[in-house]
């Protein structure tokens, strides 16, 4: 599943930590509810620093398919892609 980041709330967690908290919605679903996630930095594959996460980026992970039922912080692998690059592919355009 692709997840479009709409806002990054903070880097770190309680007393620092190695997490990133962000809001976003399912890519390609204009009516999808916005969700807030806290993701452990170890789960971010191909993201050199969690501080590089920004709005308009897209995360790709099979684990995000059921974001609503997932714990608020979990460590599955998540890869990041630039939304502008993905938008070039007609099959991945979002509304």
C-alpha cells in the first residue's frame, strides 16, 4: 500500500527516541481518512535519516494496508519514494 505523508509532527518521541510521527492518507483514495502514525526509525528502509521525512513523500509498505488496526508504533520495513516521481506513473496518480 502507498501512504501519502501530509504533515510531519515531530522527530523523536518522549525524551528523544528514534521515531517520526506523521499524518497522511492512503495514496489514490481522495476520500480516505487522514491517519496519524508513529514509526520507529529502524523501520524506515532507504531513508538515511528520519529527519529527511517530509510532507508530500510517499511510504510504501504491505504493513500499512490496515493502518487503522495497527499499533501506533511498530517496526515493519517501510520504503520511501518522492510523490512527485510517483505522480509521473499514470497508474499511481492520486486525487
